[in-house]
């Protein structure tokens, strides 16, 4: 679990290392490349969220895959956009990991993406179900799993057998997508981890509702 958590941003960077191009067969356009500078028909983002205990959350954003509006005879070698969020203004290209984006007090991440023609696409991503996903109740923690859950995991006490459906190995308790929109309770003592990892998926994002966001969150519930 610790290795997985510390490698969260590394995994996101790794996902951005290859740039699949839905508009071109690699074998048919060798030597012919282009840089996408206009808004794509569909965008797929990876969003990492880290919430330290009793602290504000921050976000890391990666553009994983822009899907061009029209098929191009050449291979998309890169893309160029400008992202604006609060006081941050950064150029976004392939392999760009934009860290420490501000998440508002209402649990929303808001940013705009501009193309080379300065056409703006606005995003308002509701992360409140991740940021405010747990409550402390005495010596336990009650966690609400979002309806769009992909996977949840937390370090837990040793499981003597696999009769408990949360036990996938000796140190990890896991919930998969079928447990979305449900609640679970974990311990607050030191035999449990300090945080949980949760991945989810958002469709119908962006001004036209064509974009998707893969979310990986690490949320601390004790010091």
C-alpha cells in the first residue's frame, strides 16, 4: 500500500508516456507527424487527488488522450493547449503533469483549456464525493463509496482467511466497482492504515459533455 501510494504520481506520468492516436494507423503514416493545436472532439484526462489529514487537497492533472475531430493522414506527435486555473497559467503538452491545482472549498476543481485560436473550454469537476467521503464516528471511520467507483483499498489488520470478502491479501482490504454507492466502516487504530486509495471515473465532462476523467485519490483520515 505504501509503495502504491508513493507511486501514484509516477503511475500517472507513466500513463502519459505514450500517445495513442485514434486518427492514424502507425504503419500507414511513418514519417508524417503533426501537433494538435485545436480543441479535440473528445478529451480523456487523468486526475490525481491528494488530501492530507486536516489539510487542503491538491490535484495533479494529465491530458492522456485528445481525440481529434477529423481523422488525419499523419500521426499526432504532440498537442499544445494552455490551461488556466486560478492564478495558474501553464502550457499543456504530451508528458506534462500539472501539479498543485487549486481545489475550491466547495470541493470543485475549475479550470479552462485554451487552444491556439484562444477558444476556451471550461471545466467544473465536482470532487466533493471524494474529498468529503468519510466521517469519524468514535473509534471508527465511515466511508461513503461513490457511485462511479472503480476500486477502493485500505491497509487493514491481518486476515486469517478469505471468508471476509474485503480480504484480497494479508494487508489490503479492497472494494471493487460493484460496491459503488455504498458505505463501509474501517478502524481508526494503528492496525489500519492512515489513508485509503480510491479510483473513479467521470463521464460527460466539459462544455459539450464529450470528455472523460479518470480520478485516482489518496485520502488521509488520521495523522
